[in-house]
C-alpha cells in the first residue's frame, strides 16, 4: 500500500500546489491514500469549511490538524459532522470532532491517528500524547496492520520520541507543524517509517509560507504585524510511504515538486 502524507498546506499557494500537482502525482506513483495537514490552508491560520471541501475535491482523503484546527469558527461547528477531518485525539473528549478514524482502501482498512505535542505549544495543554498513542494504536492493531500516526509537534525531540515509542507498532509516524522538510526520513528497526517534519505545500521562498518582509519586521522589532501569504516558488511537499501486507514500511520517499503551472497566476 502506498500512502502519501502531504506537508502542511499553507494558504492559497498551498491550495494551488495541491490543485496542480496532486492528481498527476497520484497517477504517476500509484498512490492509494492521501493524508494532509491543512490547519493553515485559510490564509495560514486555520481551515475554513469551504477550503476543506476544496481539498477533498482535489483528491485528499483525510485532513489532519494541530493547534490551529479550531481557528475558523465555521470549522468548530462543522468538524463534528465530517469524520474525514481529524483534530488531535488528545484534546479533551468534550471537544467537537474526532482524533482518529479507519479509512477503507479497497479491501483494506487504514487507521489514521492525529496527535498534538506539548513541547513549545503555548496555546494548548493537552493530554499526554504518548500514553494516548500507545492505547489507541494497540486497540487499532486488532483491526488492521496499516496504522498511520500524524504527530503535530514542534520539537524534533518530541517527534523522535514518538517514532521510537511506536516503532514496530505503527506503520509510520510522520511529524508536521514546522513546515520545513527534515532530512531524517528513515525506516526504524521495527519497520516504522519516520520523519520529523514532512515539509510544506505552499511557497518555499518564504518564512513558513508567509512573505519574509513582515515576518522579519515582527521578529526584529517585536511588534505585531499581519502575515501575508507568499507565492514565490510554490512546492508540493510530503512523504510517500510504501507499506507491506504485514504493516511494516518498506520505504519512505521525500516528495518535493515545483508547481510551475501556478507561476502565471501569482
Ligand atoms: Fe501547527
């Protein structure tokens, strides 16, 4: 089974990259399932309902989130009705939405689990993601060997620990949130594919998908300034994981495709 896990989709540039590049890539690589973090697809801050629906239309099967998943008010209401949009499972149970689901892929079932880290996450204070991952993954193992964990976390240490904690139990542990593709993709000794961060769909020549001038001003002068979307050098990034019938990963390939079709629009 081939599963593509796209890096965080940032703003309109990210939408354009997915629109232009996802379908040809799926065909070329024979991809069975597409998972993507999209908590920044609406101008970089949150995900509105219309943008979520557009992403499904472009070929994404499951959307995951992080600390920004509830930024848009319409999503707070909608997420409880759309089980293909996940919010981190370690939010309190009373919070709308769900953190995991089984997805049918042909005759097979794939378990997708979304968790949020605690290190350097100033706006959220969620339950221990490791304990939750252990219990949810071991329950899912009774149903399927195909288990994908998307861990939205800030530090490479916390993400690395999750990789090793779930090694041999999950098919893949994929880090998101930093929006910069890390060079540490590998298969751990127990057969779990791992990367600290699977990059970004959006502008590469930017600061996290935003125009550099404003981001520089904010940090240099410590004063608030709006972030603006950037369209310079649009890329589709992520990782393609190939998993055997035993649930062990056979390969993890870093994907980084330039969106040349969008150049005339930006
Ligand atoms: Fe995030």
